[in-house]
């Protein structure tokens, strides 16, 4: 990605926002599965940590893009 290309930056931000939403949905589904007893506590914690780790990475990238573009890439 050409970091100075505003169009590519906006596309990247869009993809990051989509992944953020996917991860939020995955966590919600995971919580539901745990509450219904479909997965063990151990499996829940392992999968939750993986989702949280990627979520932090996505949010970090969104924060960086927000700084680079001078606009709020975190919301909207």
C-alpha cells in the first residue's frame, strides 16, 4: 500500500473497520456458546484471548490510520 495514497488509506480503514465488526460478532457468538454450555471454559478462554489479541491489533492500526489521515478512523 502506498501510504501517501488517500484512496488506498480509506480502503484500508474500511477493511479494518469491517474486521473490527467481525471480531465483535465473533466474541458475542463465543459468549453465547459458553453461556449455552456448548464449549468448555478452557476453550472459551483460549478463543477469547485470540479474538482479543487480534482486536487490539486492529484498533491499534485504526488509531495509527486516524493519526495519519487526520480524521477519526475509529468510528463511523
